[in-house]
C-alpha cells in the first residue's frame, strides 16, 4: 500500500494553478508527481506523462497544462530523477517500467493513456509489452532509441546538437535536473537505454500508438520514426514542423492539438 501526502505549500503549483505536488511511498521509495485533476470534467480519462533521461516532470508542465482542462493529468518523477528517491541500485528500462507500473497501481490512476518523451517512450513501450493492462494508449514524443545510433557517444552527440535547437528557457531546467540526478548516474542510465532492444519490442505493443516527431529533432531521424510505424501493429505518425526533441515543452499547444483527437477516439 502507498502512503500519500498532498502538499499545497507555496511554490508547489504551476503558473497556471492546475498542478499540485503529490508525494507517495511506493515499494519503499518516496516518489513525487505533479497532478492535475481538479480542472478535468467528471469521468475524464487519465493521462500520465513520462519524462526523459536525466530530467523530471518539470519540463512536462507546459504539456500538462494544455491537457489538464480535458483529462486527469499525472506527471511522476521516475526513481532517481527529479524529487523522487534514488533506488538502491541503478534501474534499466525494465526496472523503470516496473517502478512506473507500481506507481500507477499504488499511487496513480491505474490504467491510463501514457505520453512519454525520449527515454520515457522506451519505458512506455516496455510497460505496454509486459503490463498491457495498465496502458490504454501510447503517445511517443521524440521516441528513442534509433537502432543505427546505438552507442553512448552518438547519443550524446545528438543530444548536444538538440540543445541548441530547444528554447533557451529549457536550458536552466535541464541543467538543474541533470545536476540533481548527477552526471554519472545519468550516463549509466543512458548506457542501459542504449542496450534496450526497443525496436524488437514494438511488434508486441498491442495498444494504439501515436508517434510524434519534431521535424528539427536530431535525436529521432525521420527514418527511425517511420520504421517504428511499420513495426507497431496499431501505430501512426505525426510530424510537427519546426519543432525539436522536447515538443512537450517547446510546442505544447501544437502537441495537444494532435494528441487530443487520438486520446478521444473510441476504444
């Protein structure tokens, strides 16, 4: 069972006033999430936002605020990142997916539509394959990892290139989160992500999946995005023009515009 604490203190809310910090203890780890449920209509679907490597739910706030009037929105910090506790041992993609599954069951909404960015997409794919009862739909924004760049240094090089294509306002958020998690911990997690055979898992994802790529995303080439669609049994692709890797931060309005029709489709 989880121990839940709601904190409504100053500084715990988003600028839009829709998100609040929620703390829970899951499998012995204290986990933090940003939650927006008050603005959603009665009976609204649950949407869980899953962050990428090294960062936290903080850079998911723009997308969360766009979705909050229509859905019950949750954005957890995975173990080892953001305000959540660091686990006693490094978690690979499978371990992060297991942690997310435990959080969904014990402190989150249970079954939900999942929207991830970057490494968060790998976590969602693994969860959809091994815990399909928890995943209603999958939205994969800037999904890693391109099989033709399965090396630590190629991923780092692409990441550095992307930094200069993102809004300047994202830089301090990423810098703070990276310092909080620690460069060594992030590099070790990236190595585990590089080792994750995500391409081989895609044919086993049986839920509807929407792949979203920014046209200026150097981490996710168009070739890889199209290959994902061919492998996903129920996948489709949308390209956001002029957008880089973190569309959830840099283009939240455009992202919500293409995500909402997908989420609202009948089962």
